[in-house]
C-alpha cells in the first residue's frame, strides 16, 4: 500500500502540494491527472525520495521496489535484448554468482531462487515486451547505438516493464510510442501484477488501463474510482454541486449582511444584528470551482478551393532512389479529415512529407491546386525551435510588418499568454512549445493541415481544445497520432499505410484496435460489391438539400435544448412553489433530447446516402 499522508511541498516559494493525502491499495492501477504545471512529476520525485518533503510523510511496504523509466538508454554496443535483461538486477547477479559458486548448498539456493523468479523464461518475456513496443526480432539483437533517442526511450520503457517493480511510476510513456505501441501498453498495464501510477493525458489509456484516477488540483489530491470518463462525469457533478452551494451561501450571506447594515445602529435591533454578524463569521466560505478556461486554438480560416486540392496518380516516393511507397492513387478534398494508420516504419511520415511538399515524388504524377497552402506540424519541429529566442521573436520573423499587439494577439489565440510571449523558449513547458509550433504551422491559413503526433506534451484540456479547433477548421486535416480519442473525434476517413502501399481502411478504429491486439491477423477482405449506377446531378443536389435540412433541424433543436437547460440551471426553479413547473420543463428537455437524437440519426443517414452517391 502507498500512503501519502498530509504532505506539503513548494518550489521557489510557490506551493505545489499543501496537506495533500491519498491512499493507493496494493495492485491498483491509478492514472494521475491535472493541468500542466500542477506538480504531477514533482509528486513522482517525492515518492522516489529524490526530493525532501516540507511536512507529512509518504510510506511504502518494507523492501518495496520502485521503478520508473530512465531518461534514456545509453548509446552503446549492448544489444536491446541484453539491455532489457540486465534490468532484472537480481537475475543478473544470481546468474553471475552461479558461474563462480563452488559451495554445493549455495549453488542449490541459487538454482531454487532462479526457478522462483522464472529466470529461464526471461529472454522470451523480454522479447515479447520489445516486440510489443515495435522492435522486430532482428532489431532486438542490434546494439543500442543503432537507434535514435526516441527508440532508445522505448528500450528504457521495456527495461522497467521487464523488471516488474512493486510500484511502477510512468510519466507520459505514450509520448514516444506510436498508436500500435500505445495500444499494446494499455493491454500490458491492465494485466501488470503490481501497483501502477501513470501520469498521462491520453484518454484512451486512462479509460482502459487504470481503475482509479488521482486528481491533483488546487494543491490537493483526490482519488476517484473508475477510468477517466467516469472521473470526468463524477467531477462535473461535484463542480455543479459546489457552484450551486456557493450561490446559495452568497445569497444567504447577502441577506444577513443586509439586515446587519440596516439595523446595526438601531438599539432595538442591535442584539439581532450582532447575532447575525456571529452567524456570518461562522459560515465557512464555499470556494467556487477554480476551473481553468479552455485554452483554445484559433486556426485562421483559408479560402475555399475547387476540389480536389491534391491528387496522386501512380506516384512513388522514397529516399536515395529507393521507394518507400509506390503506386499511390489518392485524392484529397478540402473537407477531408484523414487519419493515417500503420505500424512505425511503414511510411506514414514519408507520406506526410510528400503531401507537405518536403519530399518530391520519384515517379508518377502529383497534381496540386495552384493556390494550395499546406501547414505541417511534426513532433521534431518542437525540438527545432530557437531556445534562446522568445515566442514573440519567432512569430515576428514570419510577420515583420505586424504591430506587437497584433503579434501578441496571434500568440494569445494559441494559448501563449502575455508572460510566455516574452519568455525564452528554452524555459517554456513542452505544452507551450507545442502550441507555438502549431501557431507557426498554421499562420498562413493553410488549406491542408498535416499533423504528426500533435498532442504530445498537451494536457487533456488542451487536447479537447485542439479537437474543437480541428472540428471547426475548414481545411483538410491529415492526422498521425497515437491518441485514439483524438482520431475518433476528428477523422472520418482512415488510410492504412502498409507494405509500401496506401489504401482506404474499410473498418473503423475499434476494428483496427482489435486487429492489432489479436496478433496482427489480417482483416478480412470485404466482399466485392456489385457495380451500381452513378447518381445523376439532380439526385446529388436533392441529397445535399436533404443534408442541409437535417443540419438546420439539428441547429434549431440545439437552440431549444440550450434555452431549456438555462431554465433548469436556475436554482429558483427548484423552490417548493415551482416543483410542478420544474417537472414540466424536465419533461420538455427529455422530449427535445429525444428529438435531437432522432434528428442526428436522420442526418447521419442522409450524409451516408450523399457520400455513396458522390462516389
């Protein structure tokens, strides 16, 4: 059991934790959430004993082993598999002793202990972990020096998973994984035999791999049962209740204060006024929820171009004369939302660079609308920012004629506030750097936005804001991401990059996830559909009109829902004299929600018919 008892800790005089407490039973899988900068990583350092508490205590069972991912595996000549095997220090020490021991009793003890810790299957277990994180059998035998820093981080993760500490601390482990590796990790952690604490902003991971959420907010720790969605619902209810209670208390305080102000000077009422002052002093203030404003992204809107904005015909692309992808026949329109699926190394980034104009086709044809502007964001670009310059310097380089106030407004539209605008990039958080990179990628109002792992370093509120911005954005979106939640909300088309080809994926994200977790069995080939007559122009126009009618109906119902919800949110609605009226409005709300559900079903059906007609 991990017990966090009344702890406090400050950084440079700023309190991060104040009298915070939580108890984590043995074997629990717990996701730690909270806005960037609240102290989640500091909490891990306190648990590991790297920092000294100001007050309180953190206790663990005697001899409990704490494990976390190393900064990075060194670039040396040791193979990946041997690096992972070495992480089990007890096994390594016993094997080394077994080679030199001469005492019969000690040799027997060593062999019994090796059997107890299942030492003889260790290599197979290590290989399974490495394969789950994206390393082939051949790569596992290669030296660490053959791999980049991001891949060595995967080896470091594999090492700590193999060592199986009693308390596993993971800080944003999916930041250096692709979608396939992230899905494998979810499954592995759900079966992990010991206690896990994981800092993450990945909703999919927090819904499927953990059973509790530990929320760090306002310097306190609160443990919620269930995954992230359950936590969000429960917390929303608590916030609404706290807001309601705060309003009631404000009204009561105002009433008491009004009496005091009116009658304090009158002798006949002095005692009553005094008693009300005592009541006021005894009322413990109910703090309103300090909800952070959603830190929105403001993507500039491009003008509309004639479709298609980009077309590839029998195109090949690669490096140094060797094709990575070939026979590409793809079309992109300005209203497309496309997610690229495929294992790491299959060519997703290569395709992204081709579409962004950063790689030239080796053969075939690539037709782009003459006015096409493309925005490109890749995770490595965050690392290419000038650390000795401010965000204002970066944007001024692209817009030298704009006024400082206009430049600051642009930064503010991406959540980079006035204080951060004048701070050196080297001192900004990872999330602030990512926001700056997104701003630089979209400053020219691109007609097509290519995003390669855009959510790394963004907290959950920022990820939700990105979803909102991409939904409202009127350009095409090409997404590469391990964040299933982002893909499910933004993408409406899936392209599978595999075996040197790119083709539409016939299933949905859930079926792709199931396919990956079932051992990479190939998806069943869809049955060939009989050829159908092409819809006439009049039929397509009629279907478009039907879609617009459905959208107008949904908009009207949404407006009605918001008006009724506003009435139901009024505390006066629930006074004794308004019980019947409240019931009536709740019934109306239910009717509108039922109508909205039916209207959305009709709209989806109309959209499907239109998409089928347009081919």
